[in-house]
C-alpha cells in the first residue's frame, strides 16, 4: 500500500509529537510542523520537520506549497489563555483566537485545494472537552474550542462531496507540556485585589494539577489512528477520562443541570 502523508501542526511537543511518532511507526510519512522544527530533528526516518507559524499567512503558504501531497491534516497547535473577561488585554483576546481558531482555518484553507484535487482527505481538529463546557478564567480558550467545534460541523458539509472527512477529537486533560509551557496567564486576574481572585486561587491550580496528572497523550495518537483507518468514524470523538466523564453528561442533562454538576465538581459556588 502507498504510504499516506500526514501534516501535524504544533508537532514539537505533547500530543502532536507523540502522534507524529505513533503514526510514523504505523507507516505514515509525517510532515511535523512547528515554530521550532529543530526540536524534531532526527526523531524518526519518516518524520520530516518543517518550520511553520500558523499565525503567519506567508509561513503557511510557503510551508504548504513545499509539500507535494497531504492526505491527512491534524490541526493540533494551540495554547490556553487564563484570564477573567473583564481584565483581558485587547491583544490577548485576539491572540487566543489567532492561534486556536484562525491558525487552524489558515492551515486548513491551504491544504483543502490539494485534497479536493486528489478527491480524498481527512482533517482532524484537536479541540477539547472544554469546547463543550464553560469555565471561569478560561472563557477565551473555551470559546476558541467551541468555535473549532463549529468549524468541524460546518466543514463536514462543505467538504463531503469531495470525499474529505472532517472530525474533531475532544481530549480531556492530558499530561503534556500544556500547563508548563502553553498556558498564558493574565497576571491581573491573579492580583490580590482582583475580583476574580477566588478562581485564580482555587480553580486555576486545580486545573493545572489535573493537566499535569492527566492521561497519557498516546490515547490521542491512537484515536487519531482509528479515525484515519475507519471511514465511518463519528464526527467527534472523546479521549481521556475527563472528556468521557463530562461529554456524555453534557448531552444528557439540561444546560442548568449540567452547570450545577460543573459547579459542584469544581467548587465554583
Ligand atoms: N493537554 C491537555 O490537557 C489538553 C486538553 C484538551 C485539548 N488540548 C489541546 O491539545 C493541543 C495540543 O496541546 P498539548 O496538550 O499537546 O500541549 P503542548 O505539549 O504544550 O503542545 C502544544 C503545541 O501547540 C503549539 N503552540 C502553542 N502555542 C502556540 C502559538 N502561540 N502559536 C502556534 N503554535 C502554538 C506548539 O507548537 P510548536 O511550538 O511546535 O510550534 C506546541 O507544540 C492544543 O490544541 C490544546 O489546546 C490539550
């Protein structure tokens, strides 16, 4: 069988890196895109590190133009902004969507013409179980992942006739570098006199702890592989314990009952 080509964004760390290695071992040819491709040098004979900044249209165009063929796109790059809405800086607000939503759209838009021409493709968006749940101080992050869910649902219609499948994975908390390197904190929400201090004091450390003690990112890599292999995969798939706990609850309960359960679980008052 011919080797299929996979482009993974944010591949230098965490789920992206683990998935690159897992899929390379399964026989795929991996284009591992990162702002720091040096971190991927020599990782595997079937992993080609590429420099890509998904927030820069020129970087996206140059990188995608240089790749002859892509059958599978894994939109994985993302970070989390921790701030109350009231205390947000204007630039922080836009930056969160620039990476998590517009970056994902930018790379997808660059890849879709090739997939359409070859009449096949799979796009997998790494969303989050927080793409279906609201939480204080994570409004912008969660909203960006809600938006990713909307993109997935709409693109499925647009690309269906071209034999391009679109899916999203909703991970729970996973032990990656996310809490260590990729949570951007607005200090104002952590000041002594912040009206939102109680969330900074109690919720934020608890979430950091849950991420750092989360599941093995291999779970996400295996989920990606299953989606690629099974053309009848569902539109969205959960991965990890927290997603398996909250997403079915979200489907079954009313908005108000679900909110009550989240309040109780995170002691939000
Ligand atoms: N860990 C969790 O608990 C969890 C839960 C649900 C969803 N997720 C999602 O899973 C995806 C992967 O995260 P991870 O947990 O594997 O974390 P990670 O180890 O911190 O990796 C995140 C990757 O995203 C890229 N990235 C971060 N900030 C970026 C920016 N400003 N511009 C462009 N790229 C940026 C980085 O890519 P380069 O440095 O290589 O360019 C990095 O490799 C993210 O979309 C995240 O939202 C994570």
